[in-house]
């Protein structure tokens, strides 16, 4: 079974992968509730966004709403509907919709879903703040029981002088050589294509190099703290389903979207 890991230099906690799947379903359902594919004339408005190669163009009208919902959240390629030549990323739109309309707990689930594979992290000074959001989520039961949240909150509260970094069990774990290499904080010796030299480093050195690299490449995008909460979105430009709905009725791309390439 998959897991979302919360790593720190002095300890680790894990969340069941089912909670990440739940987070993905929740943000998709929130977005689709706002988009309302079952609404009046929505099939005619939405189909121009869908690539002509998609099976949705062959679906009967009465089956379109359910088929569109499946396509939006479950397409294996994370399909990008298009309005003219402007790409729309359904994944980031769902995340951004949850951020702007949800509670702190819903935003936590969106950011877990959106950044656990790319090492979302919290610095030591903000660990208690994040633990309090988890407490609130468990009290309201938005975060489900027996998923590992209590262990994550305990890890966050165990100390306040170390970062905590996420990873997903089917992706690279943290700290990893590839991140340090990509960020320029470590270089494998010539001929070491498998990065064997990385495993000769101490755990402390691996953490320092990888964390320096993560801060260099991820600060402002995958770090979480109170000042960015509810403000920073995903993607460029940052779009929500509300932008998409407005554009559908105006028959134009959302404001702030770059013009199509000539």
C-alpha cells in the first residue's frame, strides 16, 4: 500500500496512501461541483475545451456529465482541455479551487495532494502551526481516523528546529541525490552514473545537501507557512474553476492568460 512520508533528520511519520487518494477525490469533487457539468447547456460549453481525440465527443448527451467527471479527475494523462490555443490544466485548477474556497483543512489536503511527490516541506518554526491545522481537521473529521494524522502531528510537535519534508512512496524519497544534483548542491563523481557516491555520505550530509537544494529550487513553490497559506496557488497563470466558468460564459480566455502563440 502506498504512503505519504513526512521526513525529518531526527524522525519520520507516515500517512496512508488512501488519505492522499481521498484528498485527490475531494479537490476534484469540489471543482466539479462548481463547474456543474450537469447544468443547462454545459455540454455544449464544455466540449470545445476537450481535445477532439477524446472519447467525450462520442458520449451520448445523457451520459456526458458522469463521463466528463471521470475524464476530469481520472484521465491517466491528466488531460489538458483547451480553449483555442490556451492550455488548461485540470489538476492545478482543482487544487486552486480548493485553496480559494476551502477551510484550512481542505487546503492542507490540496497541498498534500499537489506537493507530496515533489517534496513539499515546512520549516521548523512553522511545525506547530501545521500541527494545529491537523488537529482542527481531526476535530471536524475532515481528516479521517486511522490514517496516520496523529503520528504526523506528533512528529511536527517533537521539535521546532528541523524541517519536515514530504515524499510519496512510489516516487523518489527524501533526501535523494537527484534533487541535490538538479539543484547544484552536489555532483556525482565522473563515471558514477548510479550515484553510488551519494550512499557513502553520512545521513547528516545527505540531508544538508538535499535540503539546501530543496530550499534553492522549492522556496516559493512547495514550502508551506502561514504567510503563503490561502494565497499562493499552483500553475502559471494561477487559474481556478471559477475562472473557467467565467470564460465559458464570456466565450473568451480568462483575464491574465497569455495570448496564443502565433
